[in-house]
C-alpha cells in the first residue's frame, strides 16, 4: 500500500533471537521446555487453589490471579517465538503486531499491580496479624484486583492507540522476538515524541510506583520481624523476602532499564536478552518462588494426588 511516495507497512518481520543455525534446534527445545514449565506450573497453582477450600484466602486469591497473569503474559510472546524459530519467513501482520503489543502491556502491567497487592497482603499479615481478616476483607481483595484490571486496560489501550496513529514506511524489520513498543517506535517514520513522553511519564508511574511500594512493604516486614529476637523467624523471613525480592528486582529492574532508562550503548542483542528475563524467566520462576515452595501448597498437592490414587484403587 502506498501513500504519496511512501510505502505503508502491512506486516512486520520479527528477527527473533540471535541464534546460530546449528544451535536453533537446541534453543527451540529449551524455550519449549521453559514455556511448558510456565504453563503447567501456573495451571497447577490455579487448579490447586480452586480445588482446596483451605487455600481460599486473600494470599492465595492473589496468587491464583498472578498465576493466570503469568500464564497469559508468557503466552503472548512464546508461541509466536517458537513458531518463528521453525519458519523461514517470521512475519506478523500489522494488526497482529498491535494486538500482541496490547496484550503484552496489559498482562505485564497486571503482573506489576498484583505483585503490589501480594506485598501489601504479606505486610498486613505480618505487621497486623490480629486485624488481618478485617483489613483484607473479600471486598478489598476483589476491589484491588478489579482496579488492577481497569488500570492495565487503560494503560495498554493508551499505548496501542498512540502507536496506531503512527506511520511505518519502508523498514519493517523488528530486531526482536515480539512487537516491542520501543522497537516499533524506532521503525516509525512519524514524529514519536508524544509516545516517548507517555512512556516516560505514565509508564514511569505504572512501573516505578509499584516497585517502590513493594520495597517499602518488605522493608516494613523486615523491620517488624527484627523487633522479635527469634533466630528461626529471622532466617525464615530473610529466606522468603529474599527470594521474593530477587524476582521483583529481576522483573522491575529489566523493565526500568529497557523502557525508562534506555542506554544508547544497548545493542539489539542485549535488549533482547534483557526482555527474555522478564517475559520468559520471571513467569516460569514465579510459581516456584511464590507457591510451590509453600508448605500449604505442597500439602494441597499431596492431598489431591492421594485422592486421585485412592480413587484409582
């Protein structure tokens, strides 16, 4: 399609990952295994929480929503990546690219807000245990999740509509494995200052404020636990908070480095590797860090397996 002397792009080519041809099958098997682990791990958590009435608490309510978000977040990019690794022409239509970008932003933002809700839940449970059931009422939990969905919808829609107004001319090669907003802005032949301004301002609020709230929540938790001179409690707190904060730092650190503090020295390969950390690695690790290491989740899994074995006999 042409307008004047410019060709308007109707599809994009995703270069994918910088992998040597002789290593493509090895990496395909690796990414397939990682994606299946993400899907099965998060589905297992959702099913266990749904089947076990003992897990119908605010903490596990947020965990089930986080698992759903992780499952969808990974599914936005991984199936297309796996398909393109086996394709000679890894293309994606213009409309499909914008759709992928929308859902990528949506589920990425949703995960961010859910991590805040989970941190707040742990803060109330540890710092105000006697008032926990009163503060974390079903109404508040539903309100927090509903607010997260509304805010993420508005934010993802804002960026998608701003991207849709841009023109893309001759260059349609995206040096990435998905339709990344930064990569698309570099390809546009229109003025992108509004898009960049929104990324820094609104995107900064969406990413930085939740990150600071999570850090503050865990800092208050640690301060509260350190007031009680119990070596076992302190070790358990540092083990739990340390693993949670490591995932939070990995998720938010790469987001901030890529979108809010981009470096001119960042190569396409470096940006792609950093994107893999929060799109593939974090959703895969979250089930193990937040749930499957939990004694109650292990107990629920054991009861479900025992029930299945008992019914078989």
